[in-house]
C-alpha cells in the first residue's frame, strides 16, 4: 500500500493554487475556451478532498490498483502544470533581465511559488513574452496540462465508487493533523534526548568494558581474540541509545571509540572503510579491501585501546564475511573490545564464532512501567505542566501500560498525542490505534506508521525524502532544509503572512524532531569548541521512511536495484556509481519525472561512465536538484537548458559550464570549486541569475553581486581595487542572512561603506569582516570604516580579522548588538581595549586571537567580601579562548557558566577567578567547568588566588593543561579535589615550587592521562602519587631531572590500565624499577636517557619484580636499551623503531630473532653509521614492513623473508641503488619477491620497475 500513499503527495490547496495560476496565465495571454474547464476543476475540488482524506491506512486495508493509478495520475497532472508554469516564469524573468528590470522575489524552485507575478506593466515585455511562449508552444503545453488535470478530475466519481465501501469518516487530517505554524508543538531550539532508566544494563556494560580481557579459564586473552558483547533486543528498545550513553559517559577517555552503523548491507569493504574513517576522522581514498585493511592495521597497531561499536547488525549467514572484517582488528591492543547491537541472537553467535570466543550478550527488554511513564510524560508534556491536564492522567497511564516499555514508540506516541490534548483524542488512540498492540516488532512498526500517516502532508513529504540518505546519516539543519527547498518539497501555502521557505523548512524539521521522527545530537569542534547541531533517524524510522516512500524515493546501493524501482520515482540517490555499468546508468532515464539526483562515488570514475552520467543529467528535464561528490570535472553545456534546475552542488565544474549558467534564472544554490587559475571573461554575465541565493565566492573574481537581490548567503566576497568588486555591490542585498567580506583594505572611503547600510539589513545573523594580512598596519581609516559597517542589532555571530584600528567601533563600545551569541576577533594588531561585555547576556562564545596590543577587557574588577561582582564578561559565557595577546596582563572575573577556558601566549601575571554577579543567586551551583588550558604565559608567576584554587569550581574539571610558563613558581594545586580530572598535563614549567612532598600529593582516581615534563619541584610528588591509579592509560615522563628510578614493582602493578609509557630526556634516570610489572603495557618509548645507557646491562632489576611484559610497540634511540632487563626478555613485540644517529652501527640481531615470530614492522631512522643488515634477516618470518632512513654506508642487501611486503630505503648510497636496478643481480634477487620497494630514487612493484605515482596509487 505504500505506493498508494506516496502517490498521495498532493493536497487540494496545492491543486487549487496551480489551477488558479495556470488560468491566470491563460487568461493573460487571451487563450479562449478555458472558463468551462476552470469551473469543472474547481467544482471537483471538494470531491478530490474527500478521496484524499479517505486515502489513509487507518481505513484503506486492501490494495486498489484503480485508486493507485488515479492518485499517481493526479499527482503527475499537478506536477505537469507546475512544470509548465515554471517554464512560463523562466521566460518571463529572462526577458525582464534582458531589459534590466528588477525581478520579484520569487522563483520556481519550490512546490508552491513565493509570489505570483500579478501583472505585466510593460507592453513591450508582454509582446515579447507572448512571442516566446507561442514560438515554443508553451501556452499550448499549458492548456494541455490543464486539460490533463481536468481529465483526471473527471474520473473522481468512479474513484468515489471504488472507495465507497470505506467508512464514512471525518477527515483524519482535519482531526489529527496540526499546522506547521503550531508553535506549541515544538520550538526550533534543540533539546537533548531524554534518557530514562537502563542503569542496571549500563553498569553491566561498564563492568565488562573495564575488566581485563580473559578467556573462560581466566587467562589473559591474546590480541587475536577481541572480546565481543552483543546488545540484543527488538527495534526501538534503545540499544543504540544505551551504547551511545555508555560511550559518552564512561568510555571515551579510556578507549578510542570507533562507531559504525552497519545496517542490513554487510559489505566487508564498506564496513572496513567506515571503521577506518571513524578511527582517523578522514574518509579513506582507497576502495580496495586489502589496502583498507593495511591502513587499518597501521592505525590500530600504534593507537590506544579501541572500542568498536558495530550498530544495527543483521549478518547471520556467512562467517567468512565476519572473519575478513575481524582480520585487521586482531592486530590492535589487547585491551580493545567490540560492542555490537542487533535484533537477532544468531548475529551475536556468528560474530563470536568468527572471533573464536564464547558468546556474551545482554538482552535489552522494555522499560519498567514507571520509567516508561516518565519518558512518556517528558515527550507529551514537554514545556507544559502535567497538572494542567488532570483528565489525561488515567488514560495516559493506560496508554503507557499498553505500549509495553518500547522507548521509541513511547516517544513517537507522546509526540503524536501532544498535537491534540483532548481526552477524546487520547481515548480514541488507545481504543483504536493500540487495539491489537502486543509489543512485537510488527506491532511497533504499525504504531509508527499510524503516527506517520497522521502527520500533515508537508511533514510526510519531507520525512519520506530522507529515505534516499544512508541509515545513521547525520543531517545538518541548513543543508537538509535547502535540499528540501531545492527539490521542490516546501510550500508556503497556508502560511499567512508569508514566511521564508527556510523558516518553514526549519520548523518542519523541528516538528519532526519534536515528534521523535528525528533525534538530535551535538558535535563539538575540538579546536574552536564551536558546537554544531545535527539530526539522525533511528534505524526503525529509516525503515519506515523507506516503506512509505516506495515508488517515490529510491536509494540505489548495488547493481540491479534500478530494475526493481518503479518509473514513478521522483527522488533518486545512487551510492557507489562506480560499481554500475554504463548501461545501468542509462536506466536512470526510465525515471522520466525524476526531480532529485544525488550521485555518490569514490573519487574519479571511468570517463565513459562519467559521460553516461552527464548525458542522463542533461535529459532529465524535470530535474530540480543535482548533487555529486565525484571528482570528475563536470562539462555540462546543456545544463542551462534544464529550466527547473535550482540546486547544484558539484565539487568540480568547468569555467565554460559556469558561464553557461547565465540561462538559469531560478537558481537556489551553486557550490562550484574549479581548479582553473584562469577566470573566464564571460563570468560577469552570471549576474543574470536573479534568484541565486547562496554563493560561496571561491576563486571567482569579478562577479556582479549587486544584481542578486534575493541572495541570502554570500561567503568569501573579496573587495578589489580599481574596477574590481566594490563593497557598494552589497547595498541592494536586503535579504542577506550570512555575509563574509574579505579585502576591506580596498574600500576607497568610509562613505562607500556607509552606503552599504548594514544596520538596515535586519535578517543578517552572521557577519565576517576581514582585512588582508598585508594590510595589517595601524590605520585610522580602518576605524572610520568599521564604524560605518555597523550591523543590525539582531546579529548573532560576529567575526572581525585583520582590523588595523586602535579603538573599538562605536557600535561595539555601546553594545548595540545585544543578541550576539558568538564574538571572534583575530589578527587585529593594534586594538588596545575592549569594552565591558557584561550586558551581552546571549553571548556564549568569545574567541580573541592575535591581538598583541590588547591591554584591557572592560573595567578591572575584584570579587568583594560577598564574592560577587559586576561582570565585565557575559554572564552566560560558555567558551573563552584567548591566544597571542602578549600585552594583556589581566582578565576580568569569569562567569560561573564557563565550560572551556583557554589562554595561550598571553601576558597574564595571574589567572582570573570565577565570581558570581551581584544579582545572581548566591547559592552554590554545580560547576560546569570542564577544560582549563594555560600555555606560554611567560609573565605568569603564580596560580594563587586564581580559578584553579577555587574548590567549588575545580571539582568538575576534566582536562587541565599547564605548559611553557617558564616563570611560574607558586602552584598550590589541590589535585585530590579535582574528582573528575581525566587528563593532567604539566610541561616546561621548571620553576614550579610545592610545599607538599612525595607521599603528600594525591591524584584523583579518575585520571587517565598524565604528562610530567620539566615541572620543577612538582615532578617527584606527581610521580610519587601514581600508586592505585587504576584508570591511568597513558603516562609521559619527560625531562624529569630529579628522577633516578622508575616506580617500584608495587606501584606499577597497581596501574592496571596503563597501555602507553614514554620516558624522554630523563638525564639522571639509572633504573627501570618495576617496569616488568606493567602487565598491560602495549607501547613503550625511551630516548635520551644517557645515564640509563651508561649503566647498561649491569643494572639490577627490581628484585620483587617478575616480568610480565608483552609490549607490542617499542621506540628507542639506541639498540643497547634492548639489552636491559626486562626488555631483554621480550619475545612478542610487533613493532620496533630505532632512531639511532651516528652511534647506530649494527642492529640487535639476537633480540630481533628472539621476536621473529611476532615482529611485523621494523623502522630505522638516521642510520648514517649502519653498514650492513643482519644475515639472518630472512628468519624474521612475520616481518611485513622494513624502513631504513639515511643509511648511506649500506652497500648490500641480505635475503629477506617471504612475508616482507614493503621495503623503503631512503637517502642511501648510489652503489646500492645501482645494484638493485640490475636484473638478476644478488640485490635484485633479494628484493624481487617484495610487493612494494622504494630504494633511493628507484621504485619497484612486484619485481618490476615503476614510477613513484604508480607505487603511491597502489598503497
């Protein structure tokens, strides 16, 4: 039945709109005999409405081919009328542009247009338009479209007969739908999802994560067997949410979290690529499984423990797929683990069988009734008082009891019932909607479908569209809304007064999220700390979207799927275009009415295949949106003939094609990045695109921006001298929302800036003003200019960089921008003082970078005896980052709301304190402070009387970094009060003093990372406080001049989570202490510890220590370190790096042979004295990679093991390079079996010479 309801993507309001608009055109151009058709159509509207109301799965239980066909005919007829009217407006606007008329703000990129051109004032234009329309047969086509609509409507009586057996009901849409104008239903502000219950399950998972990995006999599990815990339960039970909560709260600091949504398509190459992308943060360039696996092995081999979350897995048939997936994971750290979510126990059994371990799983059942009632109340009464609805209490409890504890269904049902808070509505839902609900997966999906079908049409359409994206896709609000608009889904019909389509789209998305059809999340940029909201769909919701969009939307992920899709498809995404043949691509033409085409591939594709893609695009006459990530350069000379196209997102497009866009008058967005350095001369004609609304200027130079009167976002607009771009071009852009201007030094006068009238552009929310680096000199002209660039008061984000003035502009001084949320000032070399910002109550984010003349922020203030102040900083500030402000000696009192505080290379003599406003409640609130970073503050000499000694606020800190503060002496840090501290990093503070000795300093048990580096008297107390830090995973000891011995056996034995240890430049270190007791240590680095080497093998290990070391990775500067106990006895090492220098004359052959069964990677750097390699190299039977750098004395090569896949010898002698180049020479014979070889300037692949590019491409 899904096809029927997808066909019902029209509403009588839209039909009436197009009828009236069509007849306006026909009457305008004196087409006769149309009045009777119009009357018949208008008389059919009520009957059509009856059918559309009845077509609801609540009443239609059986497939009706007649109803199905009629609905699609109706939709096609309406869309045909829309297309023809698009063409009429296209030609009309084209003629107006030729005559240099200013067009009405409107376009054809939406389902219902912004405004109708109601009259034509100039007869000359009317005459020319009429000729254009008549010449092209457009009026004839319009009349045919109207007649087609009339014909479909004339069949309404037979359709009513088909549906007369249905109940006579009031319209479900009238009773249960709510308007997108209903602000009570949900706001546009994102709220975090409610997490209720699951404490027992969470505790079990955390215990499993933190316990040592042992087999059934209690023995430590090898890295070849990674423990797997499977969360098993019905869809919607909260498996994914539970896993996310565990990762966020308990795991992220202990493990490298790798999250992959697998879904029902278990393709090993695709899943491996996703794992690598999540692990590295970058999309892999390769698409070959072997290459991906090698990259993953390299990444995991030298990283910390990982937690791999495989979400929503279905593969329970082919064990070889699991074995291939697990192969590269087995090289990771022994503390790594896998968490798997699935609906089927058979999946868990097969996965653990492939790993060679026993099955462990946790069943996720429904919530307890009380917990589910709490979740339901949160969903249905959000923002309202439940006490105001006493009549709903009893029926609400009955509904919750009936739902059986499924969190997703509870949230969706709560969102659905919130739209109508009447007892009758709730009771009807209980009696009818939940009549047969028993809690099975089919029952759950049936309730979700019911909630979907009771959404208004515009929400249904936008929800269905999202089925073309992959499962677990992270939607950004603006991107998704623009795509909805570009594809023609958003309508302004019924919105009085008219609203921006963007506002309507944002409201639709917010309401879908409020109904739990989307979930909301937040990402934080690790550098800027900016927070970004995004939306995701639960896997059941994605399944629902695929079901209800059948026949309308299609996502093609494998060859052959195109043949199974109906020709009614309007919105199409092809993922993996490079896996299709040219003939398969041509099948896209089967979808004659396709409006959206998204093409996803991996980089460049075959030229023949790409040309087939281009040809298909050019023939898709109804296309509205074209998006692709292919790196091929698009040459689409015919693209301008796609009159409906309004959204183009292509990574590369030829300059000639850009110039061809001169014919596109209805353009929403162009993101084109061309690699050509030459600017096409015709680019100035792009000004004819009167409805271009989003521009990223990129490399385009001269561009007539002033003509684009509907522009909403203008980025990277560079002001030029002479006849180039002028700031005055922005004057007419009254609809701007975001504006980024560069090159302000080229503005000729402040009067020119004044004419821009930024303070009248009331829609701008983001403004970025930048002077170029070469113009960064003190300049009074900049002050005049910036004073005349005052934005409208409602601006939310302000960025100023390169400003050469000394004083703040008047509008900042007077705080005229009260609604500011984010303020960023950078590279303003002469700015001396900022005003008090205390009145900016909305400001959350303050970033000051490279303001070397800045001396003061607001008025200096100190906390009074009552510990309250008049703040010079915003009272609700969340993030404060101050960098490279060398003249700034003091900062104002910090607000209690601060989460992230960072100061780097600032002239502070002391750190600020945190203080309450005088009008703030004096009761102690829970501290929000999480991160404190203090770096390169050369004048800082004390931490006394700073935020770091305020007990109420330091207890919440997670990360504390103090580095390169060379004069810092007094640091009365009470670490034991920092209960939540995860990461402590104190570096290069050599004058630090402490009144507390060894044994008197206590570190918090939550600590996971510790870096002790040249920190004066604090060095030994910190090292002495290691005992019992069971969560410590990384320890760095660098330039610890007082350190003579590593901690004892007892101390190291207590560090049960320590995986990585670095010892660098500890000149007095003479003993490795109890190093052998670090049972879980995986990575060890030792360098520049001269006294340790002087004692050498004569050192006596800790007598109480019995070595349990099984280190995977060792990095040293000299091989003699390997002769020391307990390193001497190692036999399971996988990777060795030696950074030798001139003292390295030979490799530790005996140690290498001792580890031959495990050693996979050997890297030698600065090997200038190395003359030969061990003769027994061929016995290193597991060696996969050998790298030698700077081995200029090496003149011959031994026989290498058959396992070696890559040999890399750089900066070697010419004699060696010449020898390996001689076919069948001893050196050539020794390397011919190695897959990839690089020696000097020579490259070999599989025994044959090749180019560097060829070798790189294979890697």
